[in-house]
């Protein structure tokens, strides 16, 4: 797995490029995160596994934000190129409101003309190293960039939610930004891909996972994360990870 930064002009919109290669194949339980993700499969097959179905993912796709874990299966000799957008950054490339992608994996040609995607796929297949692949995707993104001006209000709201580890009242946040709560929530959903409340829940659980100390009781961890109802915490945690807190943290290889 290789992580790379985009060129400076793309950095307000794109967080990172991630190249995932699987020689022997693998299964990966992906947890919800705060970024919309664009993917190009350079070779092989990636599938979404559920209890009853195996759904092959499109060769070029875009994944919206999610509130639940997703199990992905990489076949042997598979390689994927991922574009990890900044929160609110994907709106600079897509006309569709991003909340329409929530809990969805959508073919990229639903949002961008197919001939452009085919050109990228062809050039990626001809590239001989990661730097060439990065250059191909950067050129594609620069051509698709519709605006150079991020939504500063939404960006500020995202930062405030992160600064409080997801423990912030949305009504108070909207008031601090001098915007009605209804208008704020519509603008946030359109730019980020989910409601500020759901976004806060993702940030809160991500922070809990990133800072969990095995010496700390789960009750204390939940309380410190802002949960005052254990039943609510366990329900959210199981949806987020696919496991109960006890099951999740007993697995030493969860990260």
C-alpha cells in the first residue's frame, strides 16, 4: 500500500492518492471515514461481500460516506488506484450533490463522461511505475476541476467538528457561523456527503478507535467519546465496525 500527496493545486480538494496492490488476494474490512473516494482498478477484481451476496465493484467508481463497515475482497494480482478527497473537496469535480452518494458505490461514468474514464484507464494500463500513474490521475483531475474556491463555511464547520472530536451541537455550530440550521445542513450535506450530525458520529467513533487504550475500560472509552448511553454506544459501534466493542478490541490485528 503506497500513499502519495497530489500536486499543490489539488491539495485543497484531494487529501491523498492511495495505491493498493494485492499479490495473493485479501479481505479488508473497511470502516466508515470522512472522505469521498474515487477508485480506478488497474488490474484484477474487487468485490463487496455481504452475508448473502458477492457484488463486483465497477472498474472505475466513486464511494460516498457510510455509517457502516464494508467487507471488500481483493482477488489475487489486483491493483487499485484510490483518490481520497478532502472533506468537501469532491464537490469541485462533481455536479451532483454528494449526499446522493451516501452508503453507495457508484460507477464513475454516472458522474463523468465515459470516454474520459476510458482514456484514464488506458493510460493507467500503459504506465510503468507509480509516478506515471499519479501523473495520469492528476492530469485527469485538473481537467475536471470546476472551481478553485473551496466552501470556506463548510470547511470551517468540518474543522470545528474535528477539533471537538465530533462532540458539538449542530444548532450551536450553525449559530456560530451565522446561518440557519436548515440552510447549514443542506449546504453541508451537498458538499460533504452526509449530514453534520452523521459526520460528527463518524469523527467521534474514528477518534475513539484511534485513541483507544487497552488499559481503559470500554465504559470509560465510551464516556470520554461523548456517549452517556451504553446501549446507544454498542449499537453505533457494531454498525460502524461490524462487531461489538469487545469483539473488535480482542482482535489485535483490527488496525
